[in-house]
């Protein structure tokens, strides 16, 4: 894949702003000259247009949500919730298309779009702020899904206030009440993202800015447009364009850390107290020399299939990298694991237990050695497009690697910082070891168990 580079200039900003203002100018023209606001009522076109828009938004919600939870970034999480709000309520609106899924109009499904777009504006604004931590992220996402489910339930059963078969005229006031703050929130959000873009130009930021502007314009069209006229179709087109722009930006970005340009400062340049686990296979080089590459690959895959799941799923480790036979895992990289030392130690013991079961069936295979260290490390985004990685660096990481090199085969070695965080652990003193790069020898211990038992 060829790397793409973009030139960002004031002229480009002005041109982008001009293009984004064209839809609102078109809406004003249609409203001022009703004869131009042609009527076109085509139910299947409406259904598929809304459904495609909702699908694009749902895909973006999933991708940004996964990135947010993986990196612990609140900004990306709020962007995900904005997309999720729009996707869910747009999906409900698609069901309001006459004679497609429902025989009669439904007020709840009709009102779903303005409610979803207004709710998305709140999350858009929150995404432009700096918020620490996302421990509440999963609960908030579940709460949003529950809200959408309740709205659908009330709409289907026509429960008050969604019991009408058509949108009552009083809803015009409700729509205006939703539109004014929503448009303001989108405008403020776009302006704040523009400041980020100005400091650090990127295609992803520009896509998000454009999407927020178009969603704000869609909210205006929602209030003033006449059903089944061009002005009414316009807000559908604006929403489709908003999400299509972001999808295009995501597609152009490199797969690795494609949302990195949205990350908050502490995500790309913060410090954490964490634990780092290194593991590699003792005797791997000799084994590789004596066996066919396909056999070596099969051996590695067999090992990793059993050692990675307990480390990641059971104990919450974040696999930073796998290089050949070497595995690097971090704990508390997102700042949400205060018990990171215990998690790392438990993961190391679980890794060895899983690897021992494999080696029992293959006695000639090399065995893992594991080293763990705890301390302060810098969480950083390294590299550029085509080679970016979100990793941790610092002396804590280097020492963990050195401890792993001193660990006995089949064993887990820990440094004094990790031992201090595990007062109940049973350990065996491995003595003072001279670690490469360290001026003074360091006491290293073999971890036997976490709770004092053998």
C-alpha cells in the first residue's frame, strides 16, 4: 500500500469551509423559493438511504469503540457514542418508512432521528473536551443501548408520549428545542476540533470536523424541511455524507492506530505505573537451527494458542508485541488496573502452567522463561503513517526484559519493585544479578505462588 500524504494550507481550510456551507445555502434557497422545493415520495429509496446511513454509523461506532477501549481514550469513546446514538435512532427511523416495515405511520420511529442526532451532539461536544479514564465507558454504552431499546419498545407499543400514528404539530416546538442546542454543540465541537487540526493537521480530524458540521446542518434541515420534498431529502443526504466522509477517512488511514490522531495527550504521551511481562523460549535458536521453518512455526503457534488467552482474557494483559518467540505484555497501560502487579504475576504463572501442558506432549520443545517488572513507564505513540505503534518505553520496560533473560526455564522471575507490591507472594531468591545496562546488581526472585503456598 502506498503511503498517502496530504498538504494542509489555509486555502484548503477555506475551500473545505466553502464546500460545507453549500448544503445550508441550498436549504435556504429551497425554503425561500418553494417552487424549487420539488416533491418526490419514494418509500424504498428512503428506507435504503436511511438504513445505509445507519449501517455506516454503526460500523464507525464499533471501530472507534474498540479503539477507545483498547487504548483507554475517552475522546475516541465519546466519538463512538456519538456514532452509536445516530446509528441506533436512524435504524428506528428507517422502520418508520410507510409500507416498508410498518403499515401505518409511527410517531416514535419518525421522531427517532432528531432525538438521535441531538443526543449525538452531546457526545460530540464531550469528545472535544479532555476527560481522564474510561472505567465508566462500558456502562455508558450499555445505558445508551438500553435507552434505544426502550424507545423502540415504547414506539412499537405506542406508549405515551409516542402513541400517535403521526407526528403531532406540537412536535415542531420540540424539534426546535432539540435543534438549537444540538446545532450549537456541533458548532462548538467542530471549532474545538479545528483548533486540534490547526496544531496537528490530519485527515482523520478533518473528517470528524466535516461530519459534525454536516450533522449540525442536517439538524437545521430536520426542523424546516417539508416531508418528501428536496429540502427533506437534503437532511438525509447530509447525514449520509457525514458518515461516508469519516468512513472514507478511516479507509485511507493505515490500519495500525487509525484513530491515533484523535487520541488525547495522555494517551500518546502520558506516564503510568504499570507492570511489564516478557516471555521467550529458552533454547529457541538451537531448536530453529535443527528443525524445518514450518516445524518452528507450528511449534510457536501451538504455544501461543495456549499461553496468550490466559494472559489476555483471564488476567487483562495487553499484548504489546510478539516478535518471533518473544512476547511482551503490559498491565495497567490504560490506567484502569491498580492491581497490575498481581495481574502480571498471575498471568506469568498461568502462562507457564499452560506452556507446561504443551511441553509434556512435546518434550524436545524449548520452554518459556518469564520476567516481570513494575514501575513508571511512558505510554507513547511511536512512528508515523505506515508504521505507528502504541507502546510503553522506559527503564521499567528495559529491566523487565533483562529480568526475563535471567529467569530459569519454566520459571517466572520478578524484580524487587514487583515483589514489594506482592506481600503475600511466595518467592525464591535468585541472588544479585548483574543486569545489562544497570550500574548496580539487582535482587531478582523466582515467583512460586501468589498466596504463600507452593
